[in-house]
C-alpha cells in the first residue's frame, strides 16, 4: 500500500522534522532547573546583649546571589535591612529568616530599631534611632 502525501500531511511531516531537529539543540542549551538556580546561602546570626555574637562586621555577596540571614536573639528585637526595606521581629527562642535576592549593589546597614517592648510596637510605626548598625550587607556588582 502506497502512502500518498497530501499538502496537509506533507506540511505536518515537515513541521515534525523541523521540531525534531530543534529538540536536541534546545535540550543541550537549556540547563536543568537544579543547575540554573543558585543555592541560597545560609548565614546564622545571633544577637546576645544587643550585639551580634561572633560579629561579622560585613557579609559580602555577589549581585543576584540569594542569601538567607537566620536571626536569633536573647530578647525581642526589631531588625531592619536598609536599602532592601526588610523588617522583622525576632523573639527569644525563635529563629526568623530574612531572605534576600541581592539584586541591588551597594553597602546596606542592618540595624536594630528597638528592643524589648519597644520592638513590638515598631511594626505599627517605624522610627530610626541613632544606634550603630549591627552589621552591613555588601552586594558586590557582577
């Protein structure tokens, strides 16, 4: 039995051949999801007596790197990452993570905007106090 190609089936066969030629190329050029996504860097930070224990004065990352700052504290504290405007409250006995996609290069202070009862009220009103930063996050350009 002979197969007769109609214009529609010929076009379909041509399209199938074209797609088959492209498929191996596109598979070799695309990275798998596991390799295309960079792993998130984890940094544990503990605040003891209103200072970072084993204080790293600066944490440096590359632009577009993902980083997670895991905070613990011996008293309730309100932490603010300036520039990225991330604000969180850390209570004693809890670990709270601040996840950052470091898209903006620069040097950003991380400050405490209240300890104890004052920290609980900061979620409603954000005021800057004249306190030295706890640390800095430096995002280096690519």
